[in-house]
C-alpha cells in the first residue's frame, strides 16, 4: 500500500531505521507539504538527502506549526518522537508512528512511565503487522510498502565467487539483564570470534565490523586494538549496500541490516550467545550460531 498522505505533514525522527523508511516514502510522494525535524543518527541521513519538496526545522514546535499530521519514528532510547507525539496531540493533530523493527513494541511508546500512543501505526511487513496487532489491538495498523529496503537490495552486488569475507553489523544491546557488563554487543562479538569455526570459515578470513548508526565514534577502537592477531578491520564502506555487497557472510545480533542482507542472498547468522535471548528477527533463514555444531 502506498503512503498516500496529502495533508501538510510533520516528520520527526531520531533513529536511522524509521528515518530511512520514511525518507524513501517522501522521495516517492511529491504532492505533500513535508516539515522535517531530525536529530541523532536520523539527522545525518537527512543531511545526505536531496529532497527539495521538504523543509527542515530545528525544533519539534517549528515542524508542527501549520501541520495537519505527525509522522514519527519510534526510537527505542530517544524521547524525541515521544515528545513530538505529546505536542501533536495537544494541538489536535493526527499522529502516525512508524515501527521499523520487530521487537519492543510497547516500550517504544513509554517514557518515564508515561504512555503516549499514536492514532495509527505503520509497519512494513506481515510479521510486524501481527506483532503490532497483538500489542495494540485497539489501534489502526497498516502495512506500507518498504521502498527503502527495495532500493537498498537493488544496490547490493549479486553474490559471486566471493571469499569467506564476513561483515559483522553491530548494534547496541539494551534493556536485558545478561548484557550489562560487558555490554551485550561486545559479548556477542567475542562469542562470534571464539566460535567462527562453527560456520566453516577459516580463522584468518577477513572480517569487517560495521558500527551501528547510533554508535559513538571510536566505540570499537579498543576492541580492535586487542585483537590484532585477527584479520579484523573497521568497515569504511560509505553505504550499507556497498558493505553488504563485498561480503559472503553477514552476521550480527538482531539488527535490521541482517534482514536486508538476507534479501540480498547473503548467508546471515545471529551471534547472540547461549546466555542471551534468542534472535527475534522473524526469518527462519537466519541461522543462530549457538545452534551450530
């Protein structure tokens, strides 16, 4: 189903996932007045766009001025979109939230004990639709075409006779007891290095680790310095499509990039260790490292 918004629409995003999905919709729909506020990782994505039909504003208040609808992301940690929904409801605007993943649905709408639900939720596949309906049975929920994923997969080079080059797509692991010390993303990374032979990959295979858009610069420098005996480097590909295009294997915990890689025909493996929760990406073709002998 197409986006089909024709009213003046305010767009507020913090995280990269929803920002990528929403901006792909905006590029495809030119008959709407878009008022954009983006912060955090989403701001970097917005600055790289060339969308003359959309105007950018520094604050939520400016973006909501004169708008009829709020279309927002649903960041896991940031309160930006939560505050935008609060202000939009106070102005009597319709609120639509985009969920771009498959986990932590209810928690996305709670900040400091305050629940602010949108009037409507957009998701991008049947798995997310079922989960959203389970969590929010009284809300209107629609599937919208994931133009961003389609565009991204088209840009990824076909799988050829690549060596066993591995792309490790990183992400912050938040909210679980097991992942507090050290952080879950480092536990999973270490578990992968210790068990890479389970995949039939030689230990000296090239491994590129790609930080998540929300990761701080230099976050993995110390880890890389302590693993100089391995053929591990920081991925410097300018886009996710180019990063995946060079890899035969794409591994990570449960980040959205793994789903993109799966649709691009890569071998995809979750590195969540046995003491963690199981990978919640709803695709059976994604293998769990813990299940391999």
